[in-house]
């Protein structure tokens, strides 16, 4: 799936979706084109992990917020995680299975682009 990587971490499965695939800069509305990638992830979640808890986490780069209605990167990270959660729920995933978190700029990756992401974590045992 374009812009998506999945890794196993212990008993959890971390699905990382590049923020630039999902959102425009400083925005929290899921791009129309990103919905196809999310739909593929949703099919996998429903087919293989329908009883597992899910955590949706938002991350940003370390640049301060300049041109966004969000006061800080933590708010933007949360709003993006929430937008992904709402899309998952709209496609039939039970919202009571989903928790949200925002790490804002606290877990940067080697590039700004890779730092801006949303992770869907399928919680193991």
C-alpha cells in the first residue's frame, strides 16, 4: 500500500502511514486519495484482527506550528489521529475498540516527512 509500512513490535502490529499521504501540511482532513489506502488497511483489520484493540497515534515533525488553526504539534497530531479514527469508524470498525494518542514532535524520525505520520497499532495480547 503506497505510503504504508507495517512492522511487528512484540505482539503488536504497527502500521505507519506517511502524513504527507494522508494530509495536507498543517491540516487534519484526510485527503480523498488517501482513503483508498485506508480502505485497504480497514479490509485487513476486519478480515484478520476484528476482535483486537486498536490505537491510532498521531505524530508531527519538530517544526513549530505557523499556519494552522492548531495551537501546537500535539493538537495537530491528535486531530489527525482523530480524523483517521473517524474514517475507520465510518467504514464499520467499532469505535469502542479504538483509543487515540498524540506524540506530536516527541518521536521524530530521520526526516521531517517520515516524522509526520499516523500509526495504527493492532494491540496484541
